[in-house]
C-alpha cells in the first residue's frame, strides 16, 4: 500500500432543499454577519431567495456581493474583499459556480488575514486563519466546494492558483434543486469539466492514491452515465443530484491527486479569449487523451472497463482505445463549439498559447506523459 495523505472538507451535506437551511448551518459555525458571494444571474433567477429567507429567520445579517466575474480577475476578488471588510462580516458563503466559490474562498482568507494576491500564488504560500466558510455549488462541474484551490486571472491574462488547505470550506452544501434551471450548454460544459477532473486525477503522475482512485472512478461512472440526460432533461432532480455527486467526488479526487495537461492547455484559452473553463477543457480533451494514450494505456483501460460494460475482460489495448473513443464521442454530442476554430481562436495565436501552457508547470508535472513546447503546439493544432 503506498503512503499518502488525503484531505477534504470536514462536513458535506447533500440534501434537496438544503439551501433553505443555510441560516441554521451558518449559525452552527457561529456566524452572525454573513457575506454571500454570488452572481447577478442567480439573483435574477431567484435562486438565492430561499437561502436569504433562512438567514433572516436565523437572525443573521447578510451582505450580498453579486459582482463576481467569470474566471475572476484579481481586481474583482479585491473588490469583494474590500466589500466584506467594509461590512464587518464574520463568515462567508460562496453560492454559485466555480467563479463565485473561488472568490468566496479568498474573501474568507484575505478579510481575516490580509496578504497580497501575487505573494500567495502557488502551493502552500497562503497564511491563515480565515473566516468560517460555507460553499454552495449551483453547477455540477468545478468541484470547487471541496478543493483547496482558487484560480484567478492575472493582469497579464495568465491563470494562477492559490493552493492551500486553508481554502477547504467548513461545510460543502449540495442542493440539486439549485441546478434544475441550468441551460443545456452550461450543463454540458460543466459536466465535461468534472469528467476531466476524474480522468486526470486517476492518471496523475505524482500523488495518485487509493482514495482518489476510488472517488475518480465513481465520479466518472456517475458523470458519463448521467450527462446526456442532464443535458436533454434538465428538470430531473435525481439526474441532477447524480451530476452534483459526480462533480463532488471528482473534486475530492483531484484536490488530492492533481490534474495535468488538459487543464494546463485549457488555461491559456480562458486567459486570452475569455472562454468558459469547461469549454476550454473540452476543446483540448480529445487531443490530450490521444497524446497520453501510449503511456497511460493501462490506466485508460481501467477507466474504460469502469464505464463501458462491453470492455470488462478486454485487454488493455482494446479497453483503453475504446475509452478514448467513448469520451470523444460523448464530448462530440455536447451542444457547443467542438474545435478551437469554431470557438473563435485564431490559428496565428497557437504558438503563443503553447508558450503560455508551458508556464503551467505545476500541472504539467502531473501529466502521465512529458509535454514539450512542440507537443503543446501539436495538441492545439489537433484541436484547431
């Protein structure tokens, strides 16, 4: 048995309608003045109304910050921190997609222990303590509610991460009702993002372990089976809950067994073109799987047998090839752009994107196959 360590959020609640108990949960953490980080779309959709009512019933004052931006830039996060400080809060809730959850993590940290963002990019550089933190995801994709990572966009359009156990929340609250209204394209992008988390956690080079493996396999089984139904019938609460659980398990897995080349090559696409993170992962997923196949065949075969009953008993070559084909087929059926060209990426920018991807060494070192600059460019060209 390999030696390993495993961390996750200390409390996870999965309950349809659970967001209507947010006041009770916040009270249990001693919160009296709450800062709720969300986005304008959720407010307009009335998705936070039940949570706000429960906070009021619990006697908890609440300041709502809804100016979260996608792939949050540093200035957006700092604005949230300043607003929390001005409100004199003693607890934070992230309520929304990955950008809201990532912003909430840093608000909880920086309001309690001020420090400059450029000083804490990287692994284990942040100082604590932080304010009490609750995370409530409204998409089934990022798994950010159970990861110690917050990804920001720097002024130079790079994606950089703050990685610290301080960013694990006190409570992750999953309420599938909050995801029922997600449009098909967003459901698809976030669902594929979660599948990438599971695949890359299972094939990571440095910190793969038995717990992350078990979570990654279960996550991929749930996500692969339920994604088509979630996209075509978004009002099915059981399917939505399966997607949330798949995203959660994948988040728990990759928080401990980090992701690799798919994410490293996706980040420059988001930084330079503002494309959604789930879409950028999806656009490079197939080419990266093909690139990794020669060295990851045995691992891809295990995943193939886990999601494709016909591959149980097949040899590694057949099961791995079938796995890559099945994932590519699943992605090809999703209702969004399938190539970099269709997503608006310029072919002339591919060398720049490859150079930027090579800067994401904290992820590339986890990839099962070494990636050179020429490899990165070839993958972008295959995705174009």
